[in-house]
């Protein structure tokens, strides 16, 4: 699985969550080490709720995206 956490160019603690070359969600790194995930509507039409996940949970959550189902 190719999951990348890319730091935002200008915003501190903000991330882009990329799966298989496509940005599927945005996130904010919390002081606790977890990530507040904001799914993009295009890739998560039924899971739009913001979530606070650790990296292991994030890997499982990304598998629910439309990108994971297509490919």
C-alpha cells in the first residue's frame, strides 16, 4: 500500500494524505501525535466525518476510499 503523508507547503502541522498518487484527504497533526483527518468528498462520499486517527488506523481508513475500490 502506498500511503504518503505530505506536509503542507505553507501551513504548520497540516498534511495532505496521498494514496496511490492521489490526495484523498487533508489532515492536521495533533500534539498527541494523532492526525485529524478531513476526507475529501470526491473520494469518501459516505464517510465525510472528521476523525482523529493514529497512523495504523489511518491506513485502514484509506482503504475505504473510492480510489482503493477502483484499483
